[in-house]
């Protein structure tokens, strides 16, 4: 997801429909409730029939790069948030919130 769409969700609190999440590539599939149990059962059977070590290694490899990027982004986010929590702006916002 690019920064424009990320900002749309984060800054505006926009909620996505399942179809939007799918079209934006945030989910791999959208399954109607009426077919959900059957589809999940079929997928579980398929995965269970695969060689376990191959599945584990594939998942590890596919998640490795993403995990490293997410961890780095999380560290940066924590540093920014630590400063934000003690800023005058945050203290004023909290004060106004609790006055309500």
C-alpha cells in the first residue's frame, strides 16, 4: 500500500469494505459467509496434505524480509511516539479529552 492510501486510513480513520481491502491487496481473498466454512475446510485439508517442513520453510522465507522491514518501521514509530506522548500538543489533547 502506498503512502496516500495509508494516510487515508490512518489520518481519516477510513474503514474499508472487504472488496476494497481485496482490491488494494490487503487481503488475499474475500469469501462470502455462505461459503466460508466449506472454503476454509478445503483450504485446511489442502495445507494439511503438504509436506510440513516445506510449508514451514516457505513461510519463514516469505515472511523474513517483511518481518525485518516491519521491525525497523516499528522501532522508528516507537521513537516518534515517545516524543509525541510528552509533547505540549498531546498533553493539551489529553486534558481536553478528560474535561468532557
